[in-house]
C-alpha cells in the first residue's frame, strides 16, 4: 500500500508533463548531433580531468556545508553532519522533479541536526538569494570582460536586473514575510476561516519564520556568507570548465562561466523532470552557443557535465549515508 502511494505521488499530472518536456528536449538535442562523434568524444575524454571535476564537486559541497554552519552558527551542527545534510540535499535536488528536492534540506536538518523546520526554511531562502546574487554577478562580469563594455544584450540587462532584485530581496525579505503574513491573516478573516485549526497552524508557522528573519543579522553575517558563496560557485564553475577541457575542447574560463550559467539558470526553474535531464542540457547548450561553441560540442559537454555531477553527487551521498549509519551503530 505504501509503495502504491509513493508511486502515485511521483506519477502526478504535473510530473508527467515535466517528464514529457524532458524527453522531448533530449530527443531534439540528440537529433541535432552526430551520435558517433559524441560517443567518440566520451571515449577519448581525459579521466584525470573528470576525476578532478568530481573532487571539485566534493569541494563545492564542503563550502556549502561551511556556509550553512555560518548561517546557523547558534545551532552547532557538526561539520560532517552538515556535509552529509548538504550532500543528501544536493543529490535529491538533482533527482526529484520541479525543485521539490529543496525540501529535503529541511527534512535532513531536522533528522540529523535537530534543526527546527522554520530555521531550515529560513536558511534555505537566504542561501538561494545569495546564490542568485553570486551567479548574476559572475555572469555580468564575465559577459562584460569577454564581449566588451559596449556589447548590448538583453541577457546582460537580465543579469543586472537579477542581481539588483536579489540584493533588494536579501535586505527586505523580513518585510516580505511580514506582508505575506498580514495578507494571509486578512484573507482568513474575510473568509471567516481564521479559527480553523489548519489556518491557525499556518499563521503560527509564518510567525515563527518571521521571527527567524527578524533575529537574523544579515549585515553581520554578510562577509562570511559572501566568501563561502564565492567559494561554492568558483568550485562549480571551475568544475564545468574542467569537464569541457576533459573532452579536449579548447575554451577560456570566461566563456565557460557564461555558457555554464545557461544550464544553472535553467536548472533553477521548477520545470525540470527526474534527474533534470533534458532541461539542464538545453540551458547549457544555449549558453555555450552564445559564446561560439559548436552545437555538437555544446550538447556533448552538456551531457558530460551532467553525468559527472550526477555521479559525483550520488557517490558522495551514498558514502555519507554509509558513515552516518556506522555512527548510529
């Protein structure tokens, strides 16, 4: 019965639509390339650079763990426990559709670190805002340095707008939560639902989240969160650069950042299916076509980069699970 319920949860109409989109994108991408050349590129890839890419993925998880420790320094979650939480979160975020894997962070923070759900949600929101700021700045700076200051592009303006909106959100998220709380309370009162148990429970949770944001010292924590966020994204962008070089494609670091951002932004949108296959490659391909890479190489490296991250994420998560099990014994 439980297995049937899980299957029913996965096979929702929304998930099936995203699955169809992913399959369609994969078919479209594969139909545009020479499969024989792609297989040849994989066979001739440099294993030492692929291993280095896996180590960079490990490093990105380590820096993410440090970032959460900085944000939740009053909780005192151990470094390995936080690394395990981040590793589980990253893996399920890759596997589960429509960004639902984000919620596993809150689950594992509670299960392993005994962190309140509201604290976990607050930390996740802060981290995601910082990610958008750093990614936007990386893209804008790389775009200007590579194409020149006079190059006009809608993508450049979008990157600048994303950075500005993210910075504004970072320093005003508390007031956004307060506004949502007031609106929800007002709607509940107008519809005479304010005394319902579910509504009362939701309002209580919103109040706790509001308190988390009110108590968080954004300015005081800004330097360390910025440093750890920079380290996270330097590791991930370098990973993408190393994977491309592993496929014997000559590319500079700046265009690698611009191209990889296409895949990152596509993966952020809640449209990915299981494993993010298809959607991530589509964004990656679009980004690298922008900097002059051939369609053949863009699609090939897109699948290669995705497989490296997926494999490394699964291996690290399994390793952490094994160690956590031994610790419990």
